C-alpha cells in the first residue's frame, strides 16, 4: 500500500486545493452487501479456542473495517482471538521499533516485497509451514509464491493485489466519437485519433507533474513489449536502461506522447498533477477523454467528480502491444509472521483461502489475486473486472518497477526515473538521450 | 525596535559593572560581597535551563551535523570533504544555490520596499486599522496553506487559476478568440494545413467550380447553435465565382463517411474563406448557417482557396506561471504577499518612534513632504529598515514550504532551494544524510554573517 499512500499524499495536496476530501486509498467506496461466504466452512483449520494473535497493517478507516471482516472470519472459524493494530503509513519504522523492543506483532502485512526480503535476511520473520505453502499453491499463480519468497524459503501470503493496468475513459465522449474500448496499442492510438477528430482537444490526459504516473505508463508498456523476464531484469538493473528493449518501449510510448493532437502540449501535461489529469476527463465539458492510472482512479472519480464509475466512467485493460499476453502491473500486501506458532500458521493458511479473499474484496476497497475466489464476492462490476484481470494475468503479474527500485531512482520528486520520464515527455523524439540519462541515474542509485 | 530590551540589559550588565569601575578610578574592586556571589549563583540557576536547552537542541545538533557531513550515506565510512565536493559539483545543488541567491537579493529588497510604502501609506489614510489588518492577515496563514492558495492562483487552466483567468479575461476583451479553435482539415491531401493553422487548397481551383472543404477536430461545443445541417453547395452558376461547403466532417456517434456531407453533419457558419491569386487576397466571404459559401466577383481563372489561421487559432490560455522559467519569481511573489505585512508593521512602529518635532522643524523650515521623507524620515528609519532586511535575509535562506508546495513535481528541480535540497537528499528520496548534513552546514555558514550582523546591532543599541 505504500505506493498508493504516497500517491494519496500527492493527491491530497491537489484535492485539498479543490476543497474536496479524498478519503481512503483508492478503491471505490460504493456500499455493498456483505457477500463473503460463511468462513466456518473452512474445515482444515484447527480449533484454537483460547489462543490469541496480534496482527499489524497500515490500514485505517474503511480499509481497516474491511480487513476486520477477514479477521472476524478467522475468529469464527477457529475461536482464536485476533487483535488488530494499525501502524499508520510508515509500517517499516513501526515494525523496526517493535522488533528492537522485543515485541513484534505475530503477523504483519507488508506493502513491499523489499520489506519482506529485508526482514527475511535479518531473520525477524519465519518461513511458512507446509499447510500455508499448500494453500498458496492451490489458490495462487506461482508468481505470488515467488513474490512471497526470499531465497528458497517462502515467507508469506499475498492477501490483496492492486491493479495498475487500467485505462479510464469518459463514456459519453467515446459514444460521441462512436468508438469502443480498444484492446491493442494500435487500436488505442487510433481511438485517440478518432477522439481528436471528434473535437476532443486533448484526447489522452497525462498527469506529467507527478512523475510516478509516467513511470507507471512506462512499466505497462515495457511489460508488454519486452516481456516479464526482461521486466524482472530491468527491475533489478541486471540489464542497463540503454538496452534495446527499453528503446522499443520508449519508441512505443512516443507514438502517443509525441503527438500533440493526442496528448496536447507537453508543457501543459507537465503542469497537470494526477488528480487534475483525472478531473480533466471526468468533467461536464471535458476536453480529455482518456486517462491512464491504477484502480485507485475509481476513488478519485467518486470523490472529486460528478461521474459514476461503472456508468459514465469506465475502464479498459491497458492495451496489448504486438499480441502481448494479458499482463498486469500492480502492488499488494503480503502477510508475514514474526512468531512461528500454530495460531499464526493457521492464520496465514486462512488468509490464503478463497473465504478470506472473499471477505477482503467484499467492500470494493480491495482486489485479490486468489484464483479460486468466486468473483461474485465483488460488490460491483468495476472491482470485479479489476480483480479478474489480475487473476487472468496469472504469471504475468509484476510489481510496480519504480517501487522496487531504490527511492533515489524510483521515488523522488524531480529526480531519477521520475524526472527522466518527464524530460522524455517534454521531448519524446530523444529516446537515446532519455535512455542515457535513465542509465546514469540508475547506475548511481543501484551501486 | 529601538528601545533596549530590559532582560538583555540585566544579563549583559553583570560583566560590565566591575570593568567600568576598574577603568574609571583605577582601583581594584574590593572582594565581591556575599550578595554578589549569591547573585552569580542565582544567575547560573536561572540561566541553566536555557543553557541546557541551547546545548542539547542547538549546539549538539550543529556539532553532530558537522561530524555527520564528513561521512557517507550509511554513516559508516569517513569521506573527509567528499560530501562538500559533491555539493559543489552536483547540478541540482548548484541550481538550488543560484535560486537562493536570487531569493536573497530580490525577496528581502522587495518586501522591505513594499513594507516601507505601506507604512508611509498608513500615516496618510484614515482607514488605517482595516488596511493594516488586511496587509498583515497573510502572516496569520500558515506557509502550507498559502502555498496551496498560490498553487491554485497560478494554475495554468484559466477555469481554475486566478492569475490566468484575469489574463485571459483581459486578452479576450481586446482580441476575441477564434470561432473554431483546434480545427484541422479532414482531407489534408486536398487541403493541407500550414504550421500556423492556415488551410490552403493543394491545387488551384477554377472559377465556376464547387469545392467541399471537410474539417475535423472542432469541438461540438464550438459549433454555434445557429448552425444547420450541412448541404452541398449549388454550382456558382457564373464564371466569376467559386462555391463550396465548409462542414464538420464527423458524425457524432460515429459512422459518417470521410469527405462526404453526411446526413447529420453540421455546416460551420461564420468561417472566413479567401480566394488568393499570386499571394494576394482577391476575394473573400464567410460561410452561411449550412456551411455553404460563394466567393464572387472574381476574374475567371485559377485561384487558391484559403481558410485563414484566425478561424482556428487556439484560445489564449494565459501564462505558464509554474513552468521552469517563471517558477521562482512566482513563488517569490507569494512570499512577498505573506511578508509585506510583517515589514509594514515593524517599519510603521519605527516611524511612530520618530520624534514629531524633527519632522515639524523640517516642515517649518520649508521642506517639501518628499524632502521630509528623504532627508528626515529615512535616515531616522534606517536602523529599522536594516533590521527588517537582515531578518528577512535569514528567513529567506530557510524558505522551504512555499517551494515544496507551489512547484509542480516536474518543475521542482528548477525551483529548488538549499533547504529543500537538504531535505530531499536526506529524507525525500536521496536517503543520504551525510550529503544532507553538508548542505545544512553550508546553510549555517550562509546564515552566520547575517546573524553576527544582527547581534552586533543589538549590542550597539544597548
């Protein structure tokens, strides 16, 4: 969730400026019935009457309420008592302090694979037992096991996954232009052209003032042009940014970013922050029709515009490039155990079950990668489609690359990858210069 | 400002008293009385908390920063002056330094000048309290809130940004915007568009013929309500005219055929159409409600048909205040808005302390108001002005929040200042607290001259 939260911070500045309250962290706030299956049907869990467990995560407010439904399911199934602690945004610091004080929580939800690796190497978290591993194997694509492992040991269960491969559009403007949601990159560019013909002044809205929106663009294109293996190598800087695969991805991006009729003046795009890029699309006299960003756009649409997700505001999956397989760039939270006890192992086993996933997604705030989850557990079509795309991507799910990079490269305003892609947006013809600058900054940060 | 603060006088006076006795009569003072010794102890007891706080919260951090600035990012290996070398070779830090110099020169000068103007004004107007309250009010707003306000004021979109809304309102009063901004040819082979938007026929058109001119990318909102469904133009019927249709070649909802006047497609009325021969406009007309036009009165022959750029000019959208070029002046303006009241209040207090009889005497001697201001008020006010100026210089050196909030992420490197850079390299992504400490130490060095100057002044006043 770290990413999403960081984003919400940025977003909050913009939103506060508009005297609007942006609540929570993405996801739609639409109310729903509790469609979670009865968790007592989980038969493999032991009877843990009298035991108790402490669980820590970043969530507060509505997200905490959702997560507490999951916890209640575990209590009902086993009789164990669950105590939830919210750590606030900076979970790494809070956990670090608790570990030093000798009182870590039994289980914590980490928003970053990097944190899992850090705690695994320091020996603070314990590997999962066979029951947990079996439950993960049964319910998740293998990539989720890899993401929860360090070395040969598996340490956790990814209990939610977010989808950052979604392109949101203004249904009315699409109808006016007579076009359907595109499925390939070429169709996407052609649709943007048609939108322009129909009189939409800036068909594709870019939030270039926030560098992370541009890194997310790049990651989606790169995952589709270079493939998941290359994506992993670029993530860890095994291959340099001057690699030809990066050239291809940037050239693909330039097909869109380089056309002023499609994305408008780049100077204006660089002045537009993320919230602005969304509200530019979902406005009564919108001059833009399409905006790319993750599932949390739905939250901004609900909170900051008069549009309704699923009606006049819809999304399509990030288009395939040259017949690429369905792929999703995203994030998520992984549950790890600091104490190796029967109750925490049982808790992790439960978290890997479809029942826990159903409770997790029941409010529309979260989506899950659990492939045995009955998608009817989602409260609305939008979150259902977001979740199904993640399951469909299967092995081709990848964690947000810039979130995995050292923050000097992938997470600093006005520096590193953010700045380099902003410069590239300003001049999309200079692919080579962008690559050299990216490589120079990456080399500095990855030393 | 010019009155001596009694607290300082007491603590400073203790050392001065024996010295003064020594120098006047030359005799060594007798043993200090028990009363004096008790006083020393008492002073120490009262000073201790403040000293302790200074030690823990000022001196220790300074020393720690000094030491830390000599180590690398994790703080494990000694770099010597390595961090200082990278400080002065890193492009971002140099930009920050340059901006800091601009800030130091421009902001205190303008704020002091403006404060002086306001202070003089307050002596002349009757609604002083209202005026002072208004000017001073921004001081009550936090920097963060002011930053958010100015971020909005400078927003590029005229619908949101106040500054551009005003510019656009003024501009459009004198130069009305075009009717069909963004419009471009639907058939660029037959009617290519020049860079400035002018659309000209690729081949010349003979008189007596009819020309369809399809256009695209005109927002449906820009099509006037008076526009009717486009029709194919009738033959001009004479050898001295060219007729045609200018229409929006896009069927809402899709399905229209390119370059064909489809059923629901609308004409674009009011479009300027020119017939050009040898670079000279020889005839012109405007389109009617259904988009048809007839340029008549032409000598039989071949002409170029042209839709001038004025039809399509993009609307004026104001200035990119928060772009790389204007960002620092824009933020300084916000700073002035906040601090002008501060300067005004201090300077007004200084002016109130100027003896009236000096001014009266000057006026009696026949000085004009300007001369009184220039020759009497200013010299008497100079000490206050200097204090205000120096205080502002110190304040400007640590400016952070305004830059952080007003500059959009893409422009932040261009607006960078040292305090922001210090935070960025230490915590905001760089995570190199060694380099951050080096910047902190450098900032301290910059502030020291101003501090010394201020302290000397205080001492002199005592």
